[in-house]
C-alpha cells in the first residue's frame, strides 16, 4: 500500500510502538485496529461483516423447528 510504519502511525494517530507491536504479535486494542482500518481501508467491510444476521419468524413453530435441543434424546451415545 506504500505506507511506512512512521507514516501510518502519524496518519492514524496510533503510536509507532503500538503499531510495531501489532505487526509483530497481532495483538492490539480495538481502538487501534479501527484507526488503522480507517486509514488503510476495510473499516466498512469489517463493520458489515460483524453485523448479526437478522432472523425473522412467522410463528413459534418455526422457532422450535430450528432449535437443536428439540432433537436430543435420552440414553447412551452410540
């Protein structure tokens, strides 16, 4: 992308040491990640991917049909 660590640090507001640690270990704060994504791109895609899938049901029967606990049986596993 053409960014140096110092340049990315200056543009994003993430301290250079934090950026280096993030690159080396993959560990960092959510705040730092959001700041970096806003500069390099990908923030919108990350937000979209994190949205929960909307579930709508017409009746309680539809809810119960999808419940994995309803198919459990007592007894030994085979």
